[in-house]
C-alpha cells in the first residue's frame, strides 16, 4: 500500500527520510525534506516543539520585529511542515538499528519505521542538581519549566537556580507573576548576556544570591523552604534557610543522545560530534544530526533551524547520489 507521505509494508513502515525530534531543527528539516520530495516522517518526541515551548517572548528570531512567543513559533513551524507534506506523528523513539540501510527505528508504540536516511534532532533535557529532595517534591514545588508552572506561583515567593541566559529569563518571567524571586547563583557573577544581566539586576522583584549553593528543600505537603550555603568552603561560610513556595531549575541541559551512542560519536557530555565541516554528517552513511543535541556551544533557535536545513539538504544529496 502507498500514500504520498510513506510507503507501507506489512508490519513495517518505510520512508526515504525520517526526522527524529521536533523543535526548530526537526521542523525545519521536515520542511526542507518535504520540498525536496523526500516525503519525510517526523516523530515529535516527548516534548513536541522542543525547549522553545517553555520560552516566553523571543525577540532574536529574524522576521518577528515585535517578538513572538515560543509556543506560537513552534506551532507555526509545525503547521508549515504539515502544509508542505511532512507526516508529523506523536510518539518517541525507543531503539534504533543503524547497522545497515535501510535503518530500523522502533517507536514507543511498538511500530517500526524503516528509513533510507535519518535526521536526529532530539534536543536536550533540563539538568537537575541531583538532590533527593528534587524527586521528593517533583510536582509539589519543584519544576524545570517556569512558563509551564509559573502560573501556580502568582504572588508567591520562588527561587531559580542558575546564572546563564535561561536562568535569568526564567527569573524575569516569574517576576511578572510572583511576589519575589531569588536567583541562586553558584559563582560570583552571572554568565548571561549583558542585556539579560542588566534586565535581571535591575528588576526590583529579583534578588540575586551570588556564591550560593542549594543543599536541600523542606516542607510538609510541598516546598516551603530551601537550605542554602553561602561562600561554601570559605572562612565566612554560612548555612541558613530561606522560605520559598517554588523551586525552579535552570542549570543547563543534557543532550538526548543515549539511544544513539552505540552508532554515533559523542563528546564526553553526550553531544553528537559531526564527522565533517557541514556540522550535520555522521560516520554512518545517511544518518545526520541537527539542533541542540549536536550543539554544546550556541544552543540558539536560529542555529538549530539552520542545522535542520543543512541536514535535510545533505539527506537529499545522499539519496540523489545513491
């Protein structure tokens, strides 16, 4: 059986191009692959739209002079991919076999897709501090997504951990809802861009706690406070508790590359290492990488979209040469 998006075989689907993951990289790859008549199938993953669905106003993506929200931008990209012919499916990949082409990809519903080319754009997941209390209070005051859960903390007191752009953005977003925001920064400075630093330090609802580490959380039926230590290891080290209602993590991300490591090269932290200057080719013929899962340095939407474009173009060239 056949339809315009995918060749159907008994017990197995077959496509020229399979895109694993959504977000700017995945959706852009699907758009370009569709326009190259590859009839791609895209598996959205556990977080359709990727990290940008957790972002408020995006002011640095070209074409939107007034800014655009992350969820709106991702929905626009998804709809554009669908409009040009991509077969966008919900679900996640649980296993891959890149030994020989066509490659076999097993989904969480048990279905298997065979693909002549594969574009891996699985992004990255939020990191946690590793405290047992983070698990204890998960969904009871602990969150890694301010835009997802900030509404529940209107006029309350919250803390954000981190010192980069993401942490500062989440602190500013929460400041628009909460009564008070503590930004807990391990270092004596912020790593965020100058513009984001200024915005954060000048926000009257945000108090930055430099040289602070989180030791734990406490509360009866949810988070009621945080155990902190300032200037850990120094002569003036101080341990104290701070009353808060919500605890938000913004300390970076872990690339979602684990199930591919048997076949694709990664660095020590798990980011894919491309095999040439294209930034998207791997040592497995016909398998390409795109987006944050292969980008430990920039992690910007525009860069992810560009890599999705390159990956789709390389997939088309690979197939045409075959």
